[in-house]
């Protein structure tokens, strides 16, 4: 459900008119003439959904996550929730364990999104991630900046074994900001064993030269050789 009703506000003893005045939600009538309330910005709704999960007791939250960690994901809600749980290492670890139970074909997409906005990963969570990390990741034009940022974070976890991760880039027309950021973060990444670049379409020489420059491939200080 992507809207609130009067019953939702009654349940929490809140006046919807006052909330509308703040500017977060808008009032409108549905086809059934019932009054609905929708968020002006989807991000507000996603954060409040994550906060609602954060305030749940752990068993209840885990039950919800069992369903949420199946495709199609809501990456923003999951990322917000992971950030809210960062001060509770045990709860965050439980969330990651659920994500790591997904098939490997899903894990490589899911894990970067979960840690994208985390500036610090608790040690016990890092140990679980490293022990169950997929050996290969894929990055292409359709992947968001958050995905690329999270993937850079995973590759740079200190407890990875050297040269244990294989990264594959797929380029079509140009290098986007997320791909550029990720390549620049790989320069000092000891866990990178192999970086494979695949090119499609026109301007291949330009894209190749840019990629090698961002990766600083072959240079003494770069781990991308």
C-alpha cells in the first residue's frame, strides 16, 4: 500500500490535517471517495518504513526481512534500515545473515545495497560478510551510485584475503559516476584479484582509456594489474 488512510491516523491518535500542514503528505480522494494521504517525496516514505522496522522487536523485524530480502527488493528501505541498525551490531549481523542466505546470484546484487550508506561496519558484521562474500561481482550502466559505493565498501573490507574478488564491468556508451567512483576506490584494494572490462557499442577506445586511467592499471601503487 502506497498511501495512508484516516484509520492509520486514528490508530496513532494523530490529526492528518496537522501532518499535511508540515508538508510531508498530501490529501486526496480515491475512486471510492475515501480520503487518502500520500507522501510528497517517496524517500520520506522509505525512511519511515525503515524506521518502523527499526522500532520492531527483533523476531518481528526478522520475519518482515525474510520477505523483504526476496526480489524485487526495495533497496532504499533496506539501506536505510541497515544504517539505523549500525549501532546494534547484533541486529545488523542478523539482517546480514538473512541476506547471505539468498542464492549467490542474488547476494552479489543485494549486499552492496545494504552497506552503501554505512561509514563504519562493526567487526562481527564484517567477519560474516567476508566469510560468505561472493567471489565475483558485476557492474553495469543500470547499477545505481549506491550499489557502486556499497560494492567499493565490500571490496575494501580489511579482512578479505588478497586477490580474492573478481570484478566485471560492462560498458555501453559512457562511464557513469558510480562506475568511476568504484574504479577509483579499487586502486588501493588488496582483495581485487581480477578486473575484467567488457565494452559494447561505439567509442570503445575512449572508454577503455578512461577505465585504465581511473583504475591506474599497471602502476606500482595500484592493486589492479
